[in-house]
C-alpha cells in the first residue's frame, strides 16, 4: 500500500482546542504521527492573516473547526478532524457541504461521561433525590414512599450510536431490558435485547420505563419527539435528553409533564440555551436540569488526541478513517 504524504497540518483554536490543550506533548504526538508535515497552529484572526498567505496552498489536513470564510482559502484541504462529536453544524453552511474533503468527528469521546450522566439522572429520579435535596435545604424531614427500581426495568435508547452503545452496556449491568432504535437495525449490539429501525420508535416508546435520547441532530430527528410520541409513553415513564434540545418539542414536553402524562424528565439540552428564566421546567419537581455539561470530562482532550493521532496514521497509510461523517446525513 502506497504511503500518503501530508504537506501541512493546520491546527485551529476553537471551542475545544486552545493553548491549554495544545501542549508541547500533544504537538509532539502530531509531529511523530506525520513527521513529513509542517504543523502550523492558528490561534486567532490576526494569526491567520499573518500565516495564511504561505500556508493556505499547502494545508491538506486541518484539526479544529474553521470560520466559514476560511474553507474557501484552503484549496487543497483533503481531510478535517473536528474536536467534538456533533456534525449537525454543516447543515447551516452549504459551501462546506459542497467542498470535497473528508470530515471526521470525535465521536465516542463523550461515551463514558454522558452515560454516567444519564445514570445519575435515572438514579436521582427513581429515588426522589431532587425532592429530598429541596427538603434538606428547607431543614425539613420527609420520608418518601413513591420510588421505583431500575433493576429489571425497560430502557429505550433512541439513536444507538457510541453514546447509546455505552449506555446500553451499563444498563445491562443493571439487569435492565434494553430496546434501541438506529437507522440500520441490522447492526446488532450485544447489549441490546431488541433493535428497531426508525419505524419502530412507537414500539420502543410504548414499552419503555426510561426513554433516553442519544440520537444525532439531523433534519430527520428535529422534533422527533412531539405531542403524539409523548402520548405513547407510559404514565410512569421518564424521558432523558442529552443529545440536542430540538429533538424534543419542548412545549409538548412541558404540557405532558404538567398534565402528569409522563412521570419525569432529565434534561441537559434545550431548544433555547441557556434555558430562559421563565421556562416552567425550572419549577417542576419531577424535572432535573443540567446546563449542557453531560459530556464534560477531565479526559476529554486526551481522547480527542487519541482519535486524531490514530486517524493521522490511517490517513498516511491509506486506511479507512475513524468517525467519517456522511455529509448528507450529518453524522
């Protein structure tokens, strides 16, 4: 197999990549993975203007999200590795969709922290922890009698990707029955008892005690869970969303919670972020709100670097890259 040479690697600071992340150790890992390439770090707009003239024609690999206008200045860009998982941003930028380069993500980097965040919400909701914390702050003793057990309950994972797969693994460790949906239900999982395609959503919602949204944000999943879908859920069931806020119609969710048609919700993402101060969700005793930090972990950038360095090796060897995005699907 012919080895592919890399002329220049452009590292662009963004919401993930920063001076704190791009330590000399990490830069050296990149240099060792592609010793023939020039490694150029772009810290800000001024840095770009200073370095772009000589760099733009050479750069064939980029690490980090670039400002939209910059993609047109890289005529030889062949591959871009972003430092976060979601790729739904590309739908807002048609020129990027049309540009001929491979886009890879950091999919999988969140699997451990997000699955643990989901579990934290499930345990808290099942044991009435939010109400107990409120009573603690009020210095009031209250013994709760209405709790549920997670063991042997049914969990429905909507959109089984790497996060959903890790959640399924943890759920099986809790002796749960695991149902899941994914675009291609023929791709099985050892942790899923029954796999469904998108047309099986109603079946999963109706059977599940816990509905967990881990789907990618795409035109197909925008508003996936609305009034009709929420009506399919058990009155005793809870829904948890750590994916994208727009996957659930928030107005319909609020109404279902207010009317007691579902038991509760754990929400890390919202249609509008930050969540407006006047949202009824803030004051609901059966709702847990966290500020879009389910994926935060002290190990985040180390895992991103592992993906990028492995992909550098694969790219140079002409092997398939990890986490390649289908730009038409958005993941």
